[in-house]
C-alpha cells in the first residue's frame, strides 16, 4: 500500500510539473508573439508569401493560355531561380517563410490556452509556410523539386498500404475542407481580422482579400477533389498538387475561364499579402 501511495504521489508530482511546464511555454509564446521582432517576422514573411502567390498567379495564366509551366510552388521557385540574383532571392524567400512558419508555431502555442481551433489553424499555416519555404531553400542550394511527382509518389505509397484508399480519400476531404474554409473566410471577409488598411485603401484591400481567398480556396478544393478521385479510381496518378488541379481545369468545358478567374484571384491574394504586411492588425 505504501509503495502504491508513493507511486501515485510521484505521478501527481509529474503531472503538476508537466502542467507548470506547459503554462511556462504558453506564457513565453504569448510574450514572443507580442514582441517587435515577431511583428517584423510576420511583415517580411507576408511579403515573401505575396511574391510567391503573384508568380503562381502569372504561371496559372500561362497554363490557361497554353504556355506550359508548373503553376505551383516549384514552378514559382524555378521562375525566381531564372532571374538576376535569383539565388539570393530564393534564400531571402526561403528564410522569410521558414521564419513565418516558426512565428505561426509560436502563435499556435500562444492561443492554445484560450482557443484550440485557432491554435490548429495557426499550426496548419505554419506547416504550409514551412513546405513552401523549404522548397525555396532546396532551389537556393541548386536542387530541384517536383510537387506533382512527390504528390503522386506519396499517394501511390499510401494506396499500397492497408486502408490506403480510405486514407487518400480522407486526405482529399481534409484538403477540400481547408479550401472551403478559405472560400468562407473570403466571402465573409474574415480576413479583416488580420489587416487594418487606411480608409482610402480599405475597398481595394477588401476586393483583393475577398477574391484572393475565394479563388485560392476553390483551387484548393480542386486539389482535394483530385485526391478523392484517385481513391475512387485506385489510380495514384489522379492525385496532384496545385499545378495538377489547375491543369485539370483545362480539360473540362469552360474550365479555362475558371482557371483565368483563379489566376486573377491568386494575383489578388498576393496583393492582399502585401497589404497585410504593410498594415497588420
């Protein structure tokens, strides 16, 4: 009995210590999130994010008009790589986005105490920024990456495993849900919580934010649809990233017009990122 009591006491002390460590981490995250350095990380990171979206938007126009190219993060990095001082630009974009990913992670910890849903969203943003930032750094050191091949390879490996088809389908539904959340945020102008432009620019920022979020969201929904299609058809090649989603629109009636609308939306989303950098709330 005595040993049982000591074990319970030790477990209680360990739980208390873990709770104190969690509170300490959250307090530190809140302090870091409110620091001036964090504000500048957010602003610089949003500029990099805007540049990437502007380039993807222009590449999407190229796909719509038959110019070829990959309208995704890898295509954007190749486009930057081919410019004068492209290597330096890639390092800048990569570092800025990785820093933005860390900022999002800190935000996730900071808000987890009061809002688990917002913490989950911040964590998701952090993962997205980290993926794009790491892609930029791969190109900065002279490497390359093919988002479509990576997606198809991952889907193929998953589908070969038990319950793989269900897992690929579930991934597609999750991606589609993320896209829908973008559409809803744009339609309801929820992005206003993140930006505070001067009155004379408010209407322009509203236009960029609304169209940007809605069109980007629709593109993400199509990506999710490709994963679901791959699961139903047992064909990993049906799964694809952003470029695959945009390319697929060119094969359906009226799809080119939808692709042009998405391209415009991606350009406007890039401008919204610049506005968010200039006038953070």
